[in-house]
C-alpha cells in the first residue's frame, strides 16, 4: 500500500482549494461542484448550508459573479491527515471590483474537511466564518 506523505496531502488539498477558488471567481458552477464529494456540504454565513451536488449546484449557480471578483485564499494549514481524510484551515480575503476599483468585502477563515476519492481530494465539508 502506498502511504501518502504530508507533502503529498498538502499539495493535493491546496490544489483542490485553488481549483474551487478559480472556478468560483470565474462563475464555472459545474467545476465548483466537482470539487465536492457527492455528499459534500458547504456552510457559509448569510448564504446557508447546502448538502449534496444538487443543492450545491443550485446555490453556487445563484452566486455566480455579476462583476469581477477574487477570493484570495492564503495561510492554508493542514492540521490533521491520513491517506483518506484531511482537515485544513485557510484565511480568505474577498475582493470585488466596483466603480472605484477593487475593495475588500469580507475577511474570514475556511474550515475544511476533505476526502480522497482515489483520484483527488474533494471537500466533504467546507465551512466559512467571517471576521468583518
């Protein structure tokens, strides 16, 4: 059996977070949902809790960007891991472009649990908390 190293897990988790973030900011709903397990869930303050691909698709389709935006996800720390599950904490800064330029809208933190499905790491649970 091939045991994953911490570096392998961290790289896989960060790749999933980046794929999610790029797809979210680009408005690619199908690609956002693909970063979740079939029974995955997200819990975002003010936006609700959504479980499973159908509910996630409906939610993220409704949140498609109407103007340029960027989620800057930094300081990702994988706090616990094995070959099949990892937990991570990341800071997030949400920027939105308006008439006066880019402005910080939200600062917060993601608390993630990811599962490895044999191909990639996928979100089992993604919960956000905001500090602004």
